């Protein structure tokens, strides 16, 4: 299992609308064409900063392309566009990939209960 996090900024005053959009969208299909499994997603907000965490089992490029093709995600991203502080193009797998790469947070460490060493 791998964890990835992306971050993006929203316009001040749009927090309530973004919170509603991110808490009510229909989830994507959990398995991609290449067999990668999207295990979980979590979304956090603090002020105008949004962090989305994904846990996957498989290929990150496969998940990025998969999510870009999911109708529920396409709809969500279109609705989010009006609230973003920095515009992005999520209309294609290439645009989604560029956004993910620019918004990806560096993984520093993961600690799991019962394990003596931190997993990376």
C-alpha cells in the first residue's frame, strides 16, 4: 500500500461550498483497468488549504489516469474549478497528471502501530 497526498488552495469565502462538494460527491470506481486498487481517500481542510490523501495498491500513474476518466470525478473537478485559487486542467489524463505532479506533497514518513521501524 502506498499513500499520496495532494494540496491545493481555494478562494477565500468558498470554504463552505468546497466542503459541501468534497463531502458529497459520488466515489469513483475503486479498481482501475490495470488492476490498481484505490483503497481510501481522505480530505482535510484548514482555511483555504485543502489536502487530499489517497491510499492505493498499485500504480500511481494508473490511478491518475483512471480518476481523470471517472464521470463523478470529472463532475466534481468542474464544480471545484470556480473555487480554486490557482486554475488547473483536469479535462484529460495529461492535465490530471500535470496537476497531480505539481500538487503532490513529499512523503516524509509513515509509522504503523506494532512496527519497530517507520515505513516509507
